C-alpha cells in the first residue's frame, strides 16, 4: 500500500495531473465491440448458394470451392482467452454469408449465354437477367445494365473500350452484376472529363448503383481520369488480375469492399482501395482475405470508414497513410509498408466502433519517411497479440488511450522491444530524445535530462523544450499520459 502511494505521488508530481486524472488513465481500457449488426456481409437470397464459411473466424483463402476451409477459425477465441481486450472477428464483420458459391466461381456457366460483339459509337443496354459474353475493340461505347432486381453476368472476352466522357460499364439497376474475365486481356479507358447522367455523377470507368462482383481468370486493365471502379453498394472481388491507374480512387465502394482473392496493381491519385458511405457511418468496411496487392496512392493505400480487417494476402503499399480505418484488425498476411504520414492509422471515422489497432498475426514491415510520421498511430488503443512487426521509423508508436503487448515480436530500428511506450524521436527533433524509436529501456530517462530530473537550463519562454531537453508529462514508467506532452496528443487523419 505504501509503495502504491509513493508511485501515485511521483506520478502526480511529474505529470501535473490530478489523482482523478491518473486513475482514469490507468483504468481506461478498450471496450469489446458487441454490436454484430452494424457491419454485415450480404449473402444472396436468389439462386446463389452460400458457401459454408465459419462465422466465428476468417474465411479461407480458397477462390473456387463451395466448401471453404475454416483456417484460423479459433484464433479470435484464443486471443480472447489470453485476456487481451480484443474484439472477435465475427463481431466486427460477419463473414458467414459474405461470398456466395457463384461469387467464388471463376468461370461462368455459358450454357444459355448470349454473345454480343460491340460496335463503336453504339451503346449496348441489357435489360434482363442472364449471362452475356462480350467482345470487341471499340470507342464511344458503353455497356449499360438496366435490369431491376435481376442478376446479370458480363463475361469480358477480349474487350477494349475507350470512351471520352462516359463509363465503359454503367449499372443503372440490378440485383447484382458479375464482371467475369475469360482467359483474356480486357482494357477499359475513359480519357476525358466524365459527364453526369441527370443527377448521377458517373465518375468511374465501371460505375454501379448496385452490387458488383468481380471474378475470372483473365486480366482487366482500367485507366481513368477520375475513379477506376465505383460501386454505390457492395463491391466484392474473388479472382482475376486488375491493373488500375486512376486520378482519384482505384476501387471505391459505399457499403463494403470485400476481397477473397485476386491480383491488384493500383496507382491512385487519392486512395487505392476505399470504402465509405457518407450517409451511413455504420457501414463502409474493407475485408481482405487473400490476394496479391501492389498499391501506390497519393493519399491512403487502404481506407475504411468503419472496420479494416486483413486475414491474409501479400500486400505492398506506398502511400501517405498505408492503412486507415476506425477499427483495424490484422489476423495474418504479409504486409510491406512505406508511408510518409502514418503507417497504420486508426482514427475516429465512425462512432459505431472503438478506435483500435489490433494485430493478432502476420508479418508486417513498416518503413516511415522522416519527419512527423508514426508507424503505428492509434487515436484510441493499440493492441498487439501476435505477429512479427519490423519498424524503421523515428516515431514507432502513438496512441491516445491504452497500449497492450500480449505477444508477437516487435523490432524497432533493428532492436527488439518488450513493451509499447509512446515514441520520442531518436536523436534530434522534438527534444532530441535518443534510443531506438525514442524508447528508453526500463522506463528510464534517456540522455539529455539532468540527473535530478529537472529540465536543463535554456527552456524557451513559451514552454517548448530546448534541443536535448525532455518534454513534460511523462509518468514514472516511461509512458506518456493522454494529452500530456510528447507525441500522444496528435489527432491524426
């Protein structure tokens, strides 16, 4: 009891906090997300059989089997059993009905298919359910789907469309549209400024008001002066190769973007992968269960309004912020990041979920540009339960509430760390704190502080620390209190 009083007294003296402030900070934890209905994957109720996937864990990485393997299905329970304050995968995104058997099929059933050869300057309108095999090299042509409540499958078999102002594929109305590539190369381009369709801003090479599914065994090349693919409902990808160059977003979806497999090479003037519904901030998630990704973006590599969940995949991102969402959960995969702002950033984009970065497994490499950059930046909680994380950065960790290191291996600038503390710069800048990622061993103060704990002479009149000095607000353990100096009160974007 006496030791606890001494510790509390020392904390109050160093931080300037009240006893209530310190108590609140020490007791603050991440609340488990229990609302399983806020974000749900949508299965098909009409003619599509849902594949047998386990709602309690990750969907398997298979792309053509109706009986998906249940790899990692016990991982969430084991993490919870270890006592960490994490959310189960199923409470974040219900994957039980996420992909139907037809979604996962990579070749279309052509038994009753209709074959269409495109002609330049002539639009093709599809108004009834069915499978349509499309070919042709044309300019000034749009494929328009206007088939309310129908499932339409567009099989691209060596299609090249170059338009100036209109989408190559425009879905006005449908229950769901499949875009399936044969073993062929298909190229869709829009080279000028998109025009509106009435009040609809059709600003993508493939623009859909309803659900989209991309699959197949071929290649789809997309070039756009705005967005590459834009779906105003759910967008799913289960196979195929996609090379996208877009002045704005590469692939964007309103309600959700779910990827089970595929190969993606995306260069975007804004975000490479983006999911956001400005009218409903409880949706807008991104789910990645596999695939190969090379993403280069001016803004974000992958951005989700609510949940960003990565179960598997080979992901290479070069962006200002590589991964961004409200709740980010990484359960596996190989992720290589180079970022000029934040490597992985959890920020308050939605009130439906806690602001959390949760890493349970995977091989993650993060290299940060110099300056005011953070490798792992949680405007809430940072939880690491497993995985191998290799960070090269001036600032490794930034969190606003709590941090947990329950497992895994973390290396910062070549040295393994055994605890997560708020980062200070490694030599020079922000007070000149030394050490790897600015972390002092055992909570001790790094060089630059006077032996008696007082600041060295030469403090600036405005309260800023001189070069080599130590910013105030550090608790005796070496952790920064929320909002108390250091780098922990950065809001982030």
